[in-house]
C-alpha cells in the first residue's frame, strides 16, 4: 500500500484513473486523431480491458457493513 490507511480508498481510484488515461491514449491513437472515432475506440478498448479484469477477478472491492440497533428504536417481540 502506497498511501496511509485513512486514504486507502484513494489508491484503487488513482490506479483506475491511470489505466483509463492509458486506454484513452490508445483509443485516440487507433482513431487517428478523429474525435468521434477516438472516443469510440476508447470505449471499446475500455470495455475489453474492464471485461477482462472482471472476468479474471482483478480489481474487486470488498466492503463490510455492521449495524447496531438504535437505543430509541421500538422493541420487537417474537411471535
């Protein structure tokens, strides 16, 4: 981990931004400078890379949520 613990959420965002930037460069290079074709190529390359990452299980984000009952919540009775 490159960042302090309180900024651990920022590391995957930063890595994803770099990956998208590189994908956009590749898409624009394939599109030969045409904006519409470059945007289309960027979208296609992103879909391929993102699909491969999801398929092979990379880049998963796991979160856990814990709840505690509120002190002011009404009591529930069991039937």
